[in-house]
C-alpha cells in the first residue's frame, strides 16, 4: 500500500457512526420481519375461514373423530376374511408311574422327556350373519361420520363469519363512540364559551357535559367489546387479530337479493336431500337396523372352512419318541341352542335403539325446518330492514342539518342538536349491524340447508373492501 495515497477501501474505523446506524437499521428490519412473520393474519373473511380449517380446535376434533370412525370398516371386514394363526409349545415333562405287579408288588417307573407341538390353522368364515351385519353397520357408521364432519365444516364457516362481522360491528361501535366523544366535547366547550359571553345557558353547558361524560363510559364498553370479538375470532384461527386490519364490508358491493329458491317449501325439500345432519341421522337409522340384524343372528348357525397342519412329538408318556404330522381340512358347523335368554334380550334392546334413532331423525327434521324458517325470514326481512335503516339514516342526517339551521335561526337549542346527533350515530350503528346480520343470515340459511361451501365464503369476501 502506498502511504502517500488514501486507502480507497471502506473502513469501519473511519466511519464508526455510519456503520453503527447501518447495523441498527438491519437489526430493526430483521425484528420487524420476524414480528410480521410470527403474527401473519389473513385480513379478509376467506383467509380467516381457511386458517380456521387448519386451527379451530372443535373442527380438528371432529376431523380426528372421523378418521377414527373410518377404521371401523377394515376392522369389520376382517370378520369376513380368512384368519391365519400359529401356535407352538415345548415343555419338559417328569412323570412317575406306579403299577401293581402280581409278582413284585408295586413297581415304580420314572420318565423324563420333551414334548413339542405346533399348529398352523386357517379359518375362513362361510356363513356368519353377525359378521356381515357388523360390516354393513361399520359402513353406515363411517358414512354418518363423514356427514357429521361436513356439518362441522359448514358450522365452522358460519361461526367464522359471525365472529368476523362481530369484530367489524364492535369496531364500528368503538369508532362511533370516539366520534360522539369528539362531537360532545366540542359542543361542551362551545357551550362554555357561549355561557362566558352571556349568549348561552347553564343548561346547555351541563347537558353537553353530561353527554360527554356518558359517552366516555360507552367508549370503554366499546373497547372491551372489540377486544373480546378479536379474541373470539383469534380462538378459531389461532392467529392474533387486529380489528383495524380486517377488510370492512363495502355497502356499495352488497347486493340486497331475495334468497334463491324464493319459496320456503323449496328450501325444505332441498334441505331434506342435502342437510348433512339429517343424512347423518339417516345413517344412524341404518346403523341400528344392522344392530337388530346382528343380534337376531344369535339364533342362526355358523359355518366355517378350516384348514390345519399340526406337528406333535412325545405328546404323552405312552408315546415318548413318537412324532406326528397331521393335515386337516374340513367344515365346522355350529348351531346355538340356548343362551339363557341373552339373545332375545339383546334383540329387544336393539329394537329400542332403532326406535330411538327413528325419533331422533324426526326431531332433527323438525328442528331443521325451524332453523330454515328462522334464517329464511332473517334474509327476506333483513332486506327490508336494511333498506328501512338506510332511509332512517338519511332522515337522521337531514334532521341534524335542519336542527343546526334552527339553532342559527334561534328556534332550536343545544339540547336539540345533541339529540339530533345522537339519532345520527344510532342510525349509523343500526344500519351497520343490519347489514352484518343480513350477510350472516344468508350464510346461515345455506348452512341450515346443508349447501354452505367455500364458494359462498368467496362470494361474501367479494363484498369486502381491501383492508388498510
């Protein structure tokens, strides 16, 4: 290196402050990336639903229960397939024999020998009615479990939608409370100034102060509701939720449309064919039918095909040193004659279980009809309600403008303005809640009919605006 020329290479000793700043920027960038990576949350309804599919404990438990139920079929099928078994034994035997002899009296003999035995047995059921009924019962149980899982998936979609819009509703309430607090504070301060100038009244000042103090308590309640709503949604997605990050509902994209099909009886017919809970109950009837058949088979004979190869050596003291190899093939037939009344009792028990399943299906069908009627009405009446609330909000804004003009004209006072503003805030809150209820009712109607799928969640997701 030439000492007469400056070193062109960067040196941290020459620029310590710059180097430290670069390190700090890098550290903060890495920390921010780690924080964001750790708490990534899809900020729309579709993302929340997909995360809930992977994280909701209730749905995961239902999925595990279905996985366990699926194993009933191979277990029941085993009762119809061949069974191959092997057994073997080897023992050391010590035998003392004492015999009476006419010449010598009692004569004793002692033997030490090794006994061995091996058996390879193949059994193929040819006719076992109970095993066949068990297999059919297992198929019905698995089909019912699959329907139950589908019901839980649809219920999860509805629960996520309810929790999502409850977060938005709580956030709206919190925002309205903050706006009210700001408005009432400004009105209170204006009343104080007017009173000091002799142009206002003590009543106006005190009324504005009372409204301001009251909204402070509402703001606390609203903040608590936001926190609880966020935690409710987070419990399903297993991800932290921030209300401000969720995509809000865009009223311009929200279609107020009647349900399709338009007639309630058509919804009932549709639900009878597609509702997974009803389907699960129908499979429950089949499970109990097969249980009756299984118990009745206790009166029937069984028929098995048996093939066996056996080997034995020195089985007893009389054949010490002898070895036997035996091949056997044949049919084993068994007829139950009397079991103390256990078979008849089990059959009566199975018939009672069948009656219970039939009544559970009828009760489920009636409950499904009630759920359909409730959600069908919520959708159809919700349309009229939202439109009425939209008109109420417009009227409240017009009333506020007229009241403010009345104050300037001297025909209205501060209390009238406060009441008019309160009416506007209430109309805003009710309109937002009405829209959320309408959207949720549409999804619940689909769930009650058993047709709610990810496509319906995607449709609702298109009614949201991009999150901030």
